[in-house]
């Protein structure tokens, strides 16, 4: 198996056994292992019905796992942190998403990489820009730097 790299988005807006959202993000980063780069933790307003602000970060990590195997490991970490499946965009102790993979695109019934909405989410792109500015979106061919610039222009013209 060839070692590949992943970009993982991490978010929390609820206290858990490690403490507040920022401490939950820090603990999740430690639980991931093989982290090669880590963004700063940023605080962002929620999407959807939640009224709690999020702590968000992105890490890159090296792994021998194929995307479905890594997804299973991420879901196990979420369960270990106390995450329970519930409403979309609700409060959560921890959320771990595969954003990009050095292997390009992946798609099956349970997982799509790159993450379908990462291009429109500043809470993902801004931390991703800190750790992997030259990584390319395999769908558009644009770098993270270019995607972030497009998103900034788009939000400035609204």
C-alpha cells in the first residue's frame, strides 16, 4: 500500500469530555495520529439551526489507508468523543471530514472526496490554506490558494 496524504477538517461547537470546543478539536488532532501539518484553530459562526459558534481547524496527515478505511477510523473517533448521529448542522462534540486526498477523487455510496462543499466553506478553506495552499482540487484543477481567493471575492461582492 502506498502512503498517501489527506486533508481533514475538524470542527466542534459543544463541550465534551476534553472540555470546550477548542479543547475537543485539540484532542481530536492528537487522536488522529500521523499529523504532518496543523492549522490554527479558528472560531466561526454556525451554519444551519445551531446557535453555538464553532472551533475549526484542518490537518494534513499521512496514511496507508484507502479513503473508506480512513472514514471508518474518523467515525470511530467521533463516536469515542461522544458524537451521536442527529440532525444535520446541529451542535456536535466533534466532526471529522475528509476534504482532500493526494490520490485524487474518490466516490462510492458512503464517501465522496473531495468533500462536495469544501469550495464554498471559508471555515474549511481558510485553515486549509494555512497547511496546504498548493494542493489542487482534482475536480476543478484549482489550488487551495485559488479556491480561497475566489471565495473571498465572492463573499466581498455580496
